[in-house]
C-alpha cells in the first residue's frame, strides 16, 4: 500500500475518533501503521487515545514509537513522560523531562521535585472541581485543598496530571497560573474528610477555628467561599461577572470542611471552639473515609 492509502486511513481514523467511535478509530490507526510503518502520527494519535483511557503501557509503547520516527515530536515526548510516570518507569520519565530542559540524572530513582503550586481540575469529564496542589514533578501533584465530597478526592491525594493548560487561575501575586486536568488518582491520602454546618457570630470566629485546627494539625477549609463557575468560564479565565455563581447562604451559616486522621481530634477542636466563641454547629459529618 502507498502513502496515499495511509493518508486516507489516517483521515478516516481521525474522523472516527472525533465522533467518539474509539474502537473503530483504534483499528483504523493500526491499519494506517500497516500502510506506513515509519509514520509517527498514527502512533502519536494512538498514544493520545490510550492516555485518556488510562491504558498506560499502550500509551507508553505508541508514544515511544512516535518518537523513534520523529525525535522532535514534543507532544509525544511529554505524553511518554506522563505514561512512564504512571508506570513508575522513572528512567524513561527522566529522559522525557530532560528533553524539555529539566537536566535530571537519568536513573531509576523516583522523581521528587518542588516545582511550585498549581491548580488541578479534578474529574474534568464529570463534576469538575479545581483545587490547589503542590507539584512534585511535571506529571504529579499533591492536593492541599480539601476537595468537596462530590469530587471523591481528599486532602493529600497524589494525582497524575496532564500537561496542557485548560484555563487559568490567579496566583497569590496576581499572576495567571495554568490549570491542568487530572488524568488519574495515583495514591489516595490517609486523611479523612469531615464537614459541619456552623453558625458564626463574627468573622473572627472562623479565624479562631482555623487557629485551633492548625494547633491540632487538622486541615480546615471554609467551603462557603467556593465559587461555582460555568464550564466555559472554568476552562477559560474566571472574571467578576461570575460572582453571581457563589452559593448564597444566610450570613451567619457556614459550611466547613476538615481533613484529619482522627475524628476525635476534630470533635475536640469543635468543642473547644464552641466554648471560646459560643458558636453552635450541627453534628459533625463523615464525608470520605
């Protein structure tokens, strides 16, 4: 078969992929490879499909072949790094990141860097939530917000993240920071998520609760401040016109989230807080154990 045949097969595979017929698209990409065994593109496209299916060995294999036939394929190098990370193939992951200038020693040691904080979109294809995380390498991050229970994630979870920015959030210095989509939960946290509805008197009551939690090594978050954005705005750049998407509550009723190893520790903090502030709260609720 000629390259003309291969080109036609590639176009057919892309069309099938765009309408969601992934099995047919995969089969047609393989026919494309048979028509032109040294063409990088069908291997890259297969690697991309398998990345979003979390089929990491297949994604690894096809991205590696894409690079063999096109050593300057940056997207294939990045996706190879992601797949290698998911497979704990640290040597290949290091080689992939070095292509982008990281200058890592090429060995089999796990990569543990400190490359700053970034917002990660959990469950990007479902009930998405953007949380702040500590990035420990280009493809992994550890959540340090307390995600809402609907996310099925917890404080301290390690997640695998994609490398393409999908929207931006504003950093502490006012800079735009890219949002990366989660690909997979890698390592669940040992923390447990709890919540409570509380009735505060003044803003200082929240500050006191935060202070007590810090002393008890309990993570605390005021879930009442979370903004709910439309999908289009969430994947772009949020702006002030979406302030109406805030969940409005009575001024003194707030919903708080806690992350702790011990439920008793949270109950003790709430007891102390109630004595100090005279604030009332509902029964502590276990969200994710």
